[in-house]
C-alpha cells in the first residue's frame, strides 16, 4: 500500500509543482537538483484533486486490489479508504510530501512518509487472509514445508503486532529479513 501512496503523491506532485530557481544548465554530477516549490494556489488544486470522488474511487479500488490478498477484501477497502482520507484531508501532510520531492526524485524518504500515512489505517490484529498469504509466500521457498511456514508465522505473530511488523518493514527491512530468517532456522531445527 505504501508503494501505491508513493506513486500517487509523486505523480501528483510532479503534475502541480514547478521547480524553484531552476538553473539554465542541467545539474552536474554530485550537485543536488533544485527542490520543487508548490505555491498556495497549486496546493489548493492538489488538495481539490485529491478530494475528488473520482480520484478517491480510483485510488481505493487500485489500493484495495493490491492489498486484498493480505488484508481480505473488506479490510483492504477499509484501510485504503482510511489512508486516502488521512492524506487527502491533511494539507500539512500533502505539503510535507510535495516538499520532500526534489526535481530528480532523489532524497525522498517515502518509506518514512509511507508508514506515517498507513500506520493509523492498519488493522489491530492479523487478519486470517494475512496468515494464508504468508504461508503461501513461505511455501514458495523450496526448502520449507507447510508446518515450518506455520511455525514461522506463529513466531512472527508472537514477536510483532501488525503495526510493529509494518514499522520494521519500513524502518529496517534488512533487520526484519534477518529476524525472519532466524525464526525460520529455529523452526527448521525443531
């Protein structure tokens, strides 16, 4: 879901933002590209676009379609609507996102912004669909069986809440991967 939000706001930001004091020649290697500047009028247009029912419906449908396997249809729709509402009704957050974008897209910490946007919309408990999706993904590994995957899932659910797992995925994906690998090794040794 964060990837969808990232693409959404990056695209919208580029549509409405103009570069501030753009140099006449392209930036040389090692130089930072100028930051995008969003005028109050452009911000009003951006907010109006984000709040349009057509844009909301397209966003929620796309987001829910990509999230349904892990959240279930009802929870995916609920979480996607929540994320859209949270961002589209918060001009400060929209400004933060637009202000974070540089002309070449470098230096944007959308992972951090993405978690801030998604976190309040996550379910409190792991939905049953998440369990099924995890086991399905786990079984794609050639060296594990269903029992091992279920053991790893139980270990993850014992160590993380939905929110702490997502935060770990956003903040330090490598560390989370290492933790899951260790949990897998522990389950394989049983």
